[in-house]
């Protein structure tokens, strides 16, 4: 470790950027073309990538495999067709190669929609992908394209590009009636969030519980392109995240005149979930009595489990962590921090957001951490580089007890160094196998509590 530290410090000095290098150690996101996972997360949608050899495979291995071992689904993973652009395509252009690949894909693969995504090569050489795709669109082929070269940003940026492409090129204009009680949900980033499938299922369940019809749009609970086609009919859009999905909701407001509700805190546990459901009820004009009946039913079950858990919590207090750190994207970071403080009474140590949110959203995100609870506020740091993240954690004051770190595989060795416990809650999570697990809402909170204290008890053994 000391040799690595000295080496990095040498580079820092050479770079002249006050301790910063021109590279990022142990990345926390991937490039824009990884939004192929956003396409593949929609049932019976298949992405087609126009990029260099290995790009799509690397995105899958990073985001879909060594991140909960989620698999590729119907249209992801090994299914994704790629032009595997070569030097010839750089010199002469790759449009004809893309045209051939799309035609071959239509002959071999069955999909309700194809989404063409471009990589750095196609975008740099200026391939007219829109023209190629339009040829197939004119023939009635359900196909759209998004320019997602790596220099456009990371996979969060790519996600917004893909959703907008589907809305503009496939869903298209609409001037018909609105369906009261229908909501479009824009929330977690598919595949990048390790638990997105179970989380979106829980979001849909609790929203349906208060009387809404839900276009969840991604994952196993989605009805695929039928839901996307009905996006303009919705009464409103719900953005359930600190910032991801806001651009999409604003675009839908401009395009279809749809209002949107922005709830920055994804709810975990009874307190936040109840608050969230009442806020949605008020915005949508739903029957508050029905909402209260649903909340009471869910809380009755939730607190019954917690009553039994209280025996463990009261007797085992001496062996439980008092302070915690969260390292991960803003959505889970904020949600977990609020839950731990308000539901479990653990003290925030360090909160580090890693997905590089756009600068215009950061002040609002900081504000959420300043009101974690009535008497609890904390600061949050934005950092992408694992070297600097780990230095921050080493210098943090976690008190006399070992901390619990909510982070990623990158924090495992550091947690051992701090003699703490780790719960992997984000990309990459290569020590977790995830099928339908959720950490949000009522049911997900119980699962998260089980995970936290199973981990801490195991660490103290």
C-alpha cells in the first residue's frame, strides 16, 4: 500500500493538480454506451451497438456480471449485435457495416423495438447513423438510435439519451386524452443499480397500493413497449431520485404538457415510505383515506417484524456499529443515509457520492443532507476516484467502534483495514448474487436490516 501511495503521490506532483492525477482509480461508473443496458432492461427490446470490438462485452461484464451477477436478460449480454468497427471503418466510414448488421439482426432476432447506440469511433468519424436508421424506420421497422459515444458522458448521461430517443423517435406525438391515475416512473439506473429490478417492483407495488396505475417502464414488472407507448397518456411523471430522470420529465413536460413530481429521496422504511405515499397522493389528487388504509396495513406488518428484531437490537447493542459511511451513487446514498439515521439511530460518518452528478443539481443534493432529520445534518462529498475516496475514509472519525461501510467491492480491503463491516450496495458489487432483492420501501427495508446485522454479527464472530 505504501509503494502505491508513494507512486500516486509522485504522479500527483508531476500533474501539478494539487493531489489530482489525470486518471481515475477503480471507476464507479462506465461510459455512455453502457446505456445499452437501459434498452435491454425494457422487456423484448434489443440494443444494437455501432462501436469497436469488445465495447459491449466490457460494459456487460462490468455492469451486468461483476455487479450482482445479474445476467443479460432477453436482449442484453451476449445477445447484443455489434459492428465491431475496425480500422477500415475509421478510414472509410462504418455506415454500410451498420446497415448490414441491422438487416441481419432483423432476420435473426425477434424484438418489439431495436435501439442503435453509437460508440466513440462512429461519433468521431461522423457516421450518419440517423440516416441509416431512418431507412429502416421508413420501412416500418421499430427502431431508434442514440449517439452515445464515451465522450458524451457516463452511463447516467447515456440513459437519458436513450430514453429521449425512444420517446421522440418511437412514442412520437400525442394529443389525445389523459388517463387519471396513470403515472410514469423515472427512478433508478437499470443494471448499474445492483438491486434495480426488485426496487422497481416494490415501487410499483406501493404505488398501486394507493390506487395508481403504474408505468414502471423497466424490469420484469414492465409491460414493455406497450407501457412506453402509453407514456403521453399518463396523468403525470414521477421522478424518484435526486436528479436522474429530471431531464426526461422536463422534456415530457415540454413535449406533452405533462406535469411532474420530483421526490429526491427514494423511501426506505415506514417513515420515509409513508411520507412519500402521502406526497404522491396529494399531488395526484388521490383518495387520502385509501392511502392511509394502505399505509396502516403495511406498517402493521412492518412494525410487527421490528418488534421481534428489537430483542436482538436491545441485547446486542454493545457489538453493533455506531457510525457509518456510504460510498455510492446519490440515489442510494441519500436513501440509505436517511434510513440509518431515522430508523436505526446510527450516526453518519462520511457520505461520498460517486456518479459525478451534473453541477446544476449538486446544491440541491447537498441541501438534502443538511436536513437528514430534525436534529441531524451532515455534509456530502462528490468524488469519483477510489484513491481519494479511501483517503477520505481513512481520515474520518468513526469513534471507538468499528464502522459499517455501505459501499462497493472497491471498499472491501479498506474495510478490513478499518476493522469494520461492509455491505455492498452499488457498482461494482462482485460479492453479491442478486435476483429480485430490494432494499427500498417497506419490504426492502426489512431485507436491508437483515443484511446489515447479519454482516455485523458475522464480522464480530
